[in-house]
C-alpha cells in the first residue's frame, strides 16, 4: 500500500499511522535546555554541606546556607526561588523541626517542599517531621541514588 499526499496538503507525507510527522519538525528540548532545579541545603557542618553539594550538583543547582535563620530570610525573598529545601535536623541555633515550623508560617516559603535528614532515623522524629508537613525524612547514610530519586520524584511535575 502506498501513502500519497493529498494535492491540497503541504508538509511532510503521512507516515504508516497517518501522522503528518509535524511533531518531528518541532525542536526537541534537551535536558541541558531545561531549567535546572534549585535546592537550598541547610546544613551547619561545612564539610557535610560540601559533600552533599558535590553529590547533588550533577543533577541540581545547590546553594548552601549554614544558618537556618538566614535560610528563612532567603526563602522569604522573592529574588531567589528554590524548588526544594534539604535540611539537617541537628543544625546549630534552631533545630530542623523549628526551621520547618517557622518556614510554614511564611506564605512565600510554605510552597517549597522540605526534606529533612539526620544521622538517626528514630520513629518519633519521623512522626514529628510528617506532622510538620515534611515531604521526606531520610537518614544521612542514604545512598546517593536513593537521595537523588526521592528529590527527583518530589520535583517532577504532577
């Protein structure tokens, strides 16, 4: 069977399924053309912060803030938009739980999903995190693959 283009039709001939192939002519977006997702990492230990940043930077833009109160100010600012906050539970000054509680009081910051991480995975802490609206609570010993998958799942369009 031969497929012919009707005389009054311009453009590429239809394929076997009858599609005109127009979609093939549209420019395809490559991953490098899409906006990289931004993560605000709230971690008081510079060595751990740099480790997480180096692990996540191949997939995300990661900014580090060691002071949770400064991180709240950054999130309240309309100048910088973050797609996710990755926060240690045990940060100096204000606990990760208190950070999240204060963050949820700010209308500009409340839309940003939060992932809390800690060296321990106690059930009482996990329950408290869920009650505060945290999206994930992960141990610091989580593999890079697991961490990246969880973050990517949170940031993927629904």
